[in-house]
């Protein structure tokens, strides 16, 4: 079961990398006012959601204790990210505050995972 959990942790990290990488590739266009949400950002956020839910299930199946408040906060942040990216995914240009919010919330989600014990 440990191997399965580690595989899903790896997939979760790939989702984070896709979301954050998509954001970082659009920083230069954002300066010119042409930033947009690339498909990798949506796919990364969806990957994070699916693998996160699976990881919670795997940990519960192994009777590990979970911090449900932390998981709820992380889920809420991810739902906001998904909402922004999904609603604005087809627009040619995304307003700077929306775009920056996705990047900031992604980084916040990473630090919640790492620092909240």
C-alpha cells in the first residue's frame, strides 16, 4: 500500500508542477497584459483534486490520523483556484488580479501542505 500512496503523491506533485509551471510561463505575457490560463493549469489543478482525494482515502484506509481542518482549507483553496481557471480558461486575456490570485493561492496551498503540521 505504501507504493500506491507514493505513486499518488508523485502524481499530486506533477499536478502542482503543471499548475505552477503554467502560471510561471505566463508571467512575461502578464507584464504586457496578455496573460491567459493555459490548459496545463486546468489539468494540473484537476490532477491535484483527484489525487488529493485519493490520497485522503488511502490514508484513511491505513488508519492514519488526518488533520481534517488542514485538508478542508487546502480543498477550499484548490476549489477557488479551479473556479478561477475554469471560468476564465477560454478568454484570450485574463485580468492581472485574477491571474496573480491563482499563482498566489497555488503557492499558499504548497506552504500549507509543507508547514501546517
